C-alpha cells in the first residue's frame, strides 16, 4: 500500500489515538479528578470566615481573614450567634501582617484528594433566620449541594461563619511548597465514612498455643 500524504497521515494518527482513548473507558471529569496539589494543615485560630455584606447589605459573600503576624490585630470578634466581625485590617497597611481572601482566586472547595473549584461555587444565602455558606454545584453530576458553615443566627453587617462538623480550612501546596490559596476542606463527602486502619486480627482462644509450665 502506498504511503499516505503527511496531512492524511496526521489525521489517521489522531483518529487512532481517539479510538484508543475510548477503549480505555471514560475519563474522570476535571472537577473530581485527583488534584495536582496537596492540602496542608493551617492553624484554625489564625483565621475567621466572614459573611461580608455586598452593596446595601441585602446580600453577602464569603471573605476569609488571616492573622499572619501579631504586629497588629487583623480582626476583632464580639457577641455570639451570630458573632460580629470588625475587619480591622481595612484600617491600615496589612502587608505581611494579615491575609485577606475575597473570592475564588483566594479560596476554593476541596473534598479529600479532589479540587472542586471548577465544579462548585461558595455562596452565602439567608435562610430561616440564619446565614448559610453553601457549596453549590455548577456542573451536573459533580456532587450534592452542601451546607459548609452558618452564622448561627440572623443579623447584618460582617458576621462570623462557623464551620459545620467535618469542615475546615487547609492551604494549597505544590510539591511541599505552601501556596497562598486556601481550601474550604472536608475529608469525605457527607454520608461517607473516612477510611480507618483495620484492627489487627486476633486468633481465637482455642488457636493459641498452651502456656509453658
């Protein structure tokens, strides 16, 4: 058989590659594929999650403030259910002292080993006398809607969001180097049980050898 022209040969090669990929089965969607990044621990006492008002205050969005150094306080809390947050970092040059994470460029959702920033958005809504931080899927089949945190009561202004059980913060890292991005993180999907190390098997009593003497 005569050789194909180069252009046709490239087309044939691409087609064969697609057929081969299809034979291997479907590829996991990006939202649930294993992440290239790691999730590293942070000191939760250095952070506060805030339902920050937008415009006239009828709506709010997630802000996260971090106390990096103790030079000056970055925020102050008062009251409870809900706690009011005073964003002190807005009153001085907080470079090197505070961190401020205002949108999806600064934080994203992660469950276990999967980065979910491309499949979820984090939204603050008012519901039944509370302010909820929801993880809302933006793609079909990526996962359920989840309540991540709440202010634990009605209110307006800058309010502290308190994590629901199982949720927390971690920091993104790449090959061991910590990055500036934060994860709103959970080990497992709601309803799943985290893998536990299996207990060592103990032989039944009758299988134990008799004691000496």
